[in-house]
C-alpha cells in the first residue's frame, strides 16, 4: 500500500485550534490543504488522461476499451471489492454513522435530480436518461482515491459505502427509464457483480474468513490492475460532442453532483459527528465523478446515449476540481 503523504496524514487526524482572529492563517491553511489534495489526486486523474489519449490517438481504440471495461467490471473490480472488505475486521456499529451519511447523500441526489423534471422547458426523455448522473458515482475512482488518501482502513470504509449505495443508485437510475424497457430492474440488481461481491465480502468478513497468505499477492495484484485499468477506461470513454443537447438538464445534474452533494456531505459530517477518517471518506464519496456506466444504461434502454456520455465526460473533468475543493476546503470549514 502507498504511504500517505505527511501533510495529508496529519489532516486525517483531529486538527488543533488555530489562533483566534487570524483570518489570513486560516485562509492559508485551507489553500495548503487544497494544494495537497490536488497533488495527491493528480496521479489518478493523469491515468484518466492517459486512457483518453491512448484511445483517441493510437490503434487501441474504443473497441479495445469496451472489452477492458467488461474485464474490470465483471472480474477485476469485484475481486478488489471482496478483498477490500475481508482483509480487516469490520465493525458495522462504528461505521453506522458513515453508512447513514452516505445513504443521505445519495438520497439527496436522487430527490434533487428527480425535481429537475419540474423545471420549465425540460424534455422528459432527456431528464429520464440524465437524472442518474446526479447521484451515481465512479467506483473505480472512489477506490483509487480513497486508497491513496487513507490506505487500507479507508479502503474498507469506501468498499462498504459502495456496497450499500450501489443498489439504491441502480434502482433510482432505472426507475425513470423503466417504462421504455422490457426488462425489470430486480433481475439486473440481483446479477450486478458489484453488489454480489460486496454482499459475499460482508458475509465472509462477519464469518471471520480471511484471504490465505499464499493467495494474498495474487489478489492484491488483481486489485491494483483493476484500479489502473478502471481509471484509464474512464478516460477512454470521454466525449463532449452532445453536451449542448439539453443545457438546463446538463447544468442541473452536474451542479447537483459536484456542488450540492458535497454540501450535503458537510452537513452529514456535523450531524453524525464523523471522525476524521470517516469525514475524509464521505467528502471524497460526495464529490466523485458520476459512473461511466450511465452511458451504457441509457443506450441499452433506448435513450440518447451520446448525450449521457457527454455528461459523464463533463462530470469526470469537474471531478478534478470538486474533489480537491471538497477535501481541502469544505473539510476544513
């Protein structure tokens, strides 16, 4: 596991009070945190850029990356989720505040995104396909960033948070589009590899199961591969062309995802009195780019796939700003 940089490690502990009346000192400290987190997140976002450049300018085009996404989604990533959950004993009671806070963030995103349908001039089909962008999140980026921010303890917390929030997100994403689909979402949820990996990991953890020592290096390498390939696949899928197709919906869902949800997280941190580690995980969770699979779901259900793909791209780019701001500024307030 990577060693957490000293400045960020100190920030994950309880901070000491600053001298009273020193606005300049407080402002400088927030700026320092912002820079620290931006530097910390740079390697992960540079992999996204690499994926975009490789897909766009080499023979490893979109056809190749579709297969990479399938490999990550159906095999590498579930192994990482399972391993992250079973590697350390889990205290669900201690994590209950974080779980409730994460669910509250997602619920707020769902409610706000559904409310956009009532704005004047909003096309119902555009809204149905785009609403999911407000509350779904990129699990690849979530695990990569949290592992870098907080090491194995943070990775365990974000894995549990992903597990409890993915079912709610999937139901809420499918619901507005369900009238045009011949498939029920219950079956899709039951076959979701992320949900299956999380549930089996939780059961195994609570039963006391641990990965055998001889298998640990293999499983760890599979997890590392899933993070790198998942981030590059997110970059390979970026496209902007259709972003202006429904400007009101686009601005609304992106504002919810990258501005309002971090503010909800700030409220939850104080309401549930989360400790420093849990607060860091929740702020990162609230400011994540949306899920790259939003495009797949919209296209599969007969909606405007290119428009949703453009929203995913814009969200990925905005995440480069919202994550450092949530972690470096909101967390310091």
